[in-house]
C-alpha cells in the first residue's frame, strides 16, 4: 500500500577472492599489490574486513583493494606449506 511497508534491501556480504580467484577469509596471509603493505593478514574490524600489514602495521579496508576490471582483490594469497612431522 503506497510502498510504506517495503522491506529494505541489505547489501550482500563481500566475496573476497585474490587475483587467482582463490577465496579469502579472516586470518589468511596475503601479499599486497597496492599501498606498499607487503605481507598482510585479513582481519575483521568494526568497519568490516581489512588488510593489516605484518611489516608496518598499516590497515587498509577491503574496498580499497578491489581491481576495477575483475572485481577481485589486488592481493595474492600466500600458499600454506604443510608442516612436516
């Protein structure tokens, strides 16, 4: 009725993937290709997901790392090597 009681649409959660289309999640270690961050860890902040540099402590939000042509993140996920026992 006159559009008064329409449900408001919520923004979907960001789907994070590196340049090789590997999914990213909180705690992953990545190599940043922007902002001279070096190796970073994906962290959750009160403003959403961010990359925190392991080298200088600088934090950059995930939205600043989006590659415009592919919608993927401008990072490369570090491969995890299995620990030998």
